[in-house]
């Protein structure tokens, strides 16, 4: 009996370790987005390319695309930028939301670091950000060809995020069949789109 | 080139520590003295290699080599050079390297200062430390390599060290913390070595004690410095938030405090052996757990370390291996507890047992509160966060009980103390503490406040009981001055640490009770008053720092008509971008802080200003300083040096009486 008692700490630790293991697959920042499977909110905002001429939802691509929230004050956005460039080269359409930023700085940033965006709207006051439920930059939404948000990612898009989370859904949306989308959603390798 | 040298040094360090993990341990099993001795030179070798790696990273920072990803993320060419050097540990990868460097330093120190210990024991200790080092090196090389390059398109400018970290307090906070965490690994290694070797005698406790006390002292200072930094840098005057990351450093401290006290019993009386071993394992496990919680992203915290699930999985695996393995070893090898009670309930052992019980309850409360969001999430109970009310509700009364027990126990003798004698010893400090407690609220504030009276009672009881004990223990000196030489350094260390606890307790409680905070809108020339303090706002000016522009407010502070000075709170915009930083202006003296933070520009020259009057706040950290110094004084005791010199003779497990 005395000897058995000594196993108690090991047992408790085992329970804790199980808990942590479970915890690793949960993301505490992972709040379900209210806009998942809802259309992109309507907006009329100027673009960085031409700050005098506002554009609206009609300017958004008619095929699946990424909606990327970025700003020059956000170091992670800088880290993410090179990867977005390579995605754009592969033909992925990306629309930028320049979030609570200074227009001149943002234009200079795109000149220096290359511009992966089809266009970037200027959301200086963060109104579109509020409508979208943005936590902070960077954030990326995957939108289908009818303008419905299908996936959301908080934090930078890198190779791992793209291949494990966004690409399967993106490819399903490009293929355009409901079947492909369901396959992507039920694939255990695909992380949740919240 | 230089980063590659650093990377190479890390790889060699991994290989050498692999050898250190195996060879001395095998040597100890085979009684091969040459293999056992190899641990010493291996420990020095790993230290030298890690110093090389660390120096390489520092050079990359000083030279602003932005082709190194870690440098590009955490430095900037206009960053002042002292912050470039400190930026080495400003992010995840570099702070791991600093951690490993300190671990190697401690390992080498064990090798250097433990020559007189039995060779088999020290060989096992070094092997255990080597195993931990292997894990840390692997972690760095596979998941968080500080030397990774961004090639061929390396950035021309870095994104700068987080402005929050550009501060002297932040330069020293992490190294002190890591010294503490890592130091507990020595106590852990001694425990494991003792379990493997089967020699669980009191000499084992004596060897472990100084290492544990030094680690504890560093951790005390580190936590206090972090709290002080949060107070003056975060800009809203709080000093403890029960944030998961703060708790991550506080839990090893609680376990370490319990460990120090239980080690004392094990050394002096040969009791609580299994419990002491278990505590040593727990203390180190909690240090590792802290690393896991901070760097894996399982909990949301204000301390945003670069989190990554891959790192989390690695640390969790490491944690399971180290802690699970040692707890299994413990279950198989620890001496079974015999239930015969060898001391009376009015003995020092009994009071130290209570100390341990209370500390472990506090630890459990903090651990539960920290992990509860994770538990709830894992069991699908929804997302919750546990706030300060929960922690304060349990923590404050339990610490009060601990302080009262401390004062009661300090004058108790080992084994048994006559009741009459104890009551007599307790009487005078008890009366004195009561008088001070009842008088204080009137003298300070002009009216009675039972919370303040209770707080002052607890703190002054610890203080007076400690001093009274010193007075009694030195009673056979002929003159008052002669008393000071009558007790040993380790006793003074204990006294200082306990007085430190009293000071911190008083600071925490009185500051909470008597602080005044006011958010006001002020136009130039406006005057606001808090108590006898008057604040006149004289507008703002633009100033330029080395890597930022700032708006600087001018506030003339006076007390009862006499001027104290002009305080200049700032709002800084760093050139590298990011959020605006609030730099509070603080006037500190021993009994109060005046704290001013500049808020937002409200137009037409008006600014929102936060004015705070915070009595006794500096006592919180002053007390921790006492604890840290107390730890230093305690290990300076001659006894530990003598123990080392005599150790070979005492090596046999027979000597229980020491």
C-alpha cells in the first residue's frame, strides 16, 4: 500500500499531460467567426492604387480569393508578405485590406516589397475591420466565387497554414463542387476553418 | 559566417551533452572512476561551446546582420547598442539560448564546486543535467534555431525590439528568472541521482540546500523585477495581474519556497525525505511547465511570445519524458513512508510541515486557476477566463495564515518545545504587533480600517517574532554588539528573508487598501488634488529620443504647498512603427509613489491624465530584495564550505546524526 501511494504523483501528472496534449490542439484565440458562411460585408472604400476613387463589393474577383488584412505597423504582416507574393505568383487572387494605416507608408511598402494584391482598400478607420470582426492584423479570409466567406485564419499565412488549412478549401472552391468542399471539410488533416 | 560558427557550436554542444548524459552515468554503475570523472571536463566543454554560440549571436546583433531571421525580427539599426545586446534574449529563440547558457553555467559550477562529493553521486548529477541539456539543445536546433538565415532576400532593416522591452528592467528580468528556473534543475538532478544511487541521507540534503537557495534567491529577484517593470512600464500602475505567464514563474517560486523549508528538516532531522525529493521534482517540473505554457500557445496571455504548436508538442514530449520518468523513478525507488511520528506538534518540524502544507495549497490554487481555462476548453465547458478575484480570494488569506504560522514556528525548537516556554516567547512580539496594528490606521489615515489593521498585524507579527527570536538566541552575549556574532550567516539569511516577506506583505496589502487613482481631463494650468498632493498640468512638448518621437507632459507636483518637482510622462512613437507606448512618470520615496501617465489628446490643449497616489508600493519589491539578499547571505555560511571539505569522509550513508 505504501508503495502504491508513491505512484499517485505519477498518476496526477499523467492526467495533466493528457490535458496539455488536448490543449495543444485547441487554440485559445480561436473564436468562431460570426461571418463564416456569410457574405463579405458591403463596403465602399478608396484603394491604395487610386486613393481618390472609392470601390465597392462589385470590384471583388469573381473567383475564389483571399481577403488579407494587413498594415505597415504590423511586423508579422511583413513576415507574411513574402509568402503572399509567392501565392500571387502561383495565381492565387488576393485582395488587401489596409487596416488602420497611413496611406503613404502603405504605398511605399508595396513599392518596396512588391504588391501581391489585386487591389488594397484603405480601411483607415477600421470600419470594414469591425464589420468583418477583425481581431488584429494579419488576418486572412478565404472567399468563394459568390462572395461568401468560407474560411478564416488569424495570424500570418505561411507554408504550414496554407498547406494544412487554406489550400484544401481553396482548391475545393476552385474545383467548385459541393462534393469537393465536403471532402475538404471532412479531411482530418485539414484544420478547422473558423 | 559568424552565425554558422554559432550554429556549429550548438551542434557540437548537443553531441558533447549527449556524451555527458551517458558516460558518467555508466561509469557510476560500473564504478569506473575515469568514466565518472569525464563528467567534469564534459561540463566545461559544453559551457565553452555555448558561450561561443551565444557570443556569435551577440555579434550578429551588434553588427545588425539582418540576414539572420532572429536578428531581423528583434533588432533595428537605430536601436541603442545596450538594447542590441539585450535583444539577444528579447525573443523566443535567443531567450532559449540564454537559458541553455545558464544551464551550462550551473552545470559547470556543480562540476567545479562539488569535487569533494562522492564521485558516483556527482557523476550521476552531471549525467542528469546532461540529459536535460540534450533536450534543450534538440529543442533549439529543431524548432527554434536562432541562427536561421533569410537568404537570398534578406531584409535591409530589422523590425526592431518590441518597445516594451526597451527598458533596463527588462534587460535583467529574464536572466534573473532563468537563473532561478535553471538553478532548480540542480536540486532536481541531485534528487534523481540520490534516487538512482539509493543514498537518501541527510548529507544529500545538505549538498542540495545551497544550490536551491541560490536558485530561489534569483527567482525572487527576477519575479520582483518583472513586477516592478510591469508597474512603471505598462503605464497603468498595476504590479501583478495573475496572468498565466506571471503564474508560470510564481509557481516554481512557491514550490521552491516549500522545498527550501523541507530541505531544512531533511538535513537537520532526516525526516520528510520522500516529500523533499518529490518537491524537488515538482519545482523543476513547474519551471518546465512554465516554459510550456509560455511558448506553446495553449493559454492566452499578455506576454505574447512567439508561439507555435510544433514547439508546444516538443516541450510537452520533453516534459512527459523528464517529469514522467522521474516520477516513475520516484514511485519505484523512494523510501516508503513510515507513519511513526517522530516529533511533537509543538516542534519546529511540525511548523515547517504546516508551512509546506499551506504553500502546497497555495500552489494548487494558483495551478488550478492558471489551468482552468484550458481544462474547461478541453472538456467542452466553454471558454472562460479566471481573473484576479479568484486568486485574491484564496491567496490573501492563505498567505496571512502562512505569516502567522511563520511567527509562531520560528521560536520553536527541533523535536519538542515546552508549551510554557513557547507561550512566553510569543507574548511580547504578539502584544507589540497588536499595538502597532491598532495604532497604524489612525496614524496613517486618521480613521480605523480593520483590513489595514489586520495587514499590519500580520506583517509586524512576522517582523517582531523574527527579531525577538534573534534576541533570545543571542541572549548569552555580554554586550549588545556582541550579540551579532552569536548566530551564523545562514540564520541571518533566514531572518532577512522573513523580514522581506513581512515588508512585501505590508506593501501589497497597504498599497491595495490606500491607493488613490484618478483619470482626469486637464487643460494647461489646471490643478487637481489627491489628499495633500497637488498636480498642476503645464501642457505638453515634443521631444525626440534615439529611436522614437514623444509627446511629453509637464506636471508640477507639490505636497502641502511645497514643490516636489516636475514629472514628465511621455507617449512615445517608435520609428519602427507599432502602437504608441505610454511612459509613466513616477516620483518614488520610501512611503509612497506619485504616478502620472499621459492619456489621449482631447483637443484644444486638453489631455486626459491618470494621476495615482500609491502608498508603500515600493515595499513590495524592497521585500523581495531582502529575500534575495537573505538567500545570498544564507549560502555564504561557512557550514556549506566546511561540509564540502569534509564531504568525502561523510560520504557513507551511516552519518545520520550530522
